[in-house]
């Protein structure tokens, strides 16, 4: 977990309107992703200043100031990027045990904000410090289950975007996560006795294809049922 530290803070005069190095701030977060068109730029010296906050495609970011706990995935970078103050870069130490797509979707779910609210214990948290995130327990199913869940919610994100004007679509995501905490059975490609197909988002670009994809999700759900994700005592935790 890394962020721009105090002595590295930037003056507004250092924000450039063009350049070779993106500067990502929390205000550039747009519905779970980084809107590169709104980003400022920085000099090479500022970019080189701290390798820990240099981010690439696939990096997971969390706001720690302003609107707390907003999560964004970095995609579409065409040049190097670094972070402004107020944003954490979540680094995964062991990619063999943690699927980045699953972790991104899990952090977007209500669990993190619920944990932050509980930590406040009646007060108001105006700054999300590193200790809160390090102590945040993350339920970690098997690798196959992580990939399945990550793909499923990626598909739901696409459907919600396509149908965002239809009432109630945004509630599907939270409802699905809530369903995963109930005591049902989870079957994976490795354990299912019947053929299993994981839904994907490839080629979904209109309402008809989205509807077909939604039917695919329903069909796939006949091959598995979601149960509470296994959790080690205390839960796995994000590493600093």
C-alpha cells in the first residue's frame, strides 16, 4: 500500500496541461476507472521521485482523502503515470494467491466502506490512513473461485453501463455480493460435474448482446451456487 508522502506533495504550479507523465488524482476516478482525459501531467523528475507510486495498466487505486474509499482500476495508459496526494496504490505481493480482478471487485463492493464506518465508531473519518486498509479483512476463496467471481462482476459492470438508465440495475451488484455471504454451495470448474463456462464481456457492445450475456450468466448460475467465501481466522489482510 503506497501513497505520495508529505514532503513529496506537489504545488498546483507543477500540474501541467500536457506532457509525457500522467498525474492521477482522486478527481480523475470515474465509475470505477481512471478517466485519463481529465488527468494533468508532471515533469520527469516528479515522476521518477517515488517508484512506489508509479502505476501501470491493471493497478488498483483507492482514494484516502476527500471522498474516501473510492476504487478505480487503471486501464488504457499510453504513457507512464504517477499518483498525486490522496490516492493509495494497492500492490499485490503474491499474484499466485490473489487474482487482481477479484480484489478490485471486492474493494468496490460495500465491504470496505462498511468497515471504514465501523472503524469510525461514531465519529467521522476525514482521512483514510494506511492502518485502516492494512487491517481490512479480505475474504479469499480459491484461485479458481476468485477468477470466476471477478469475471462475473466484470460482466455485471458492463451490463449496468449498457442499461444504466433502467431503474434498479445498479442494485444488482450489491445484491450479488450479499448473496455470496449466504450459506449456499459454490462450485468451480474444477469441482462441477457438468461442463462449466465462465461468462466474459468480449464483444458486448449493444443491448441485444447484453441481454444475451445476461442469459449466459443465468445459464452459468445453474452450474454453481454461491456460498459464503471461505475466510481464514481474522481474514487475509492487505499488505502495506
